[in-house]
C-alpha cells in the first residue's frame, strides 16, 4: 500500500513561477516549476488559426522573461522549421 506522502507531488526546491493569470496558475497548481523544462504548443489540429504559433512563442517569451534571474543566461530552443514559419526572437528586444 502506498503511503500518502508517496502520492503527493514532489517538493519543488526552486519554487514556482507565477504567470500572473489566476486561472492559469490555479490549473498549474501555483505556476510553472523553476529549474524544469517546459514546452508550449499552439492550438491543436491541422487547421491552426493564423498567428497561433507566433502567439504561443510570444507567451513563452513573456514567461521566460518573468522567470529569468538577472545576469543568468536564458536557453531558447526551437526547430528550424518553426523559425522559418514564424520568424525568430530578437535578442535586442530581450535586453530592453
């Protein structure tokens, strides 16, 4: 038989990153876990609305800026195909 402590979610030593949106943070049980990899996707299905992928990238960039510690690097990964479809982020925009 499993103990209750084994059923509870693991403790996050780095804390959580709040998106600032109550409903989203509630769904995420307080926010995104620091020190973890998170992957975001645009709307599902083959008939995606124009701008869904760019909106998802912008949302991910906003979360990354909230989460980034001053003076620490930010790792941004995307496929070549995604960059061809929706463009790339401008590093100068992050520095502003």
